[in-house]
């Protein structure tokens, strides 16, 4: 995963919450644009959760990005 691929989700108008799927099977939710920030090198991103926990993610470990399903169950999955 590259920071440019992630930026497409970040810059979407309107923003839609999404899930980062990692190689180790974890899923990291990005609920708001304000909750994610990339490092200056673009190699890692920091994602805050609503409970104030922080995930620092190496983008080389991200296998997939998935738009979170809406209330009506519609969601969109994109392969990177």
C-alpha cells in the first residue's frame, strides 16, 4: 500500500469511514478524516480510535482498504 493509494480514501468527498486490513489479520477502522495522519516519509500512518487508543501502521503491512458499510448495508471493497 502506498500513501497515494490511502490518500484517495482520505480525500474522498464526502469522506466515508473505511477499514485498513493488515497482513496479520487485524482490521483498523478509520472513522473520521481527523483521526489519521501520515508520517513525513509516508511509510507509516497513525490512526486514533474513538476511545483515544492509537495505532501506528506500516503501510507495507496494509493489504486492503474497505469502505465501511452504511446503515443500509451497502459497502464497497477496493483491492490495492
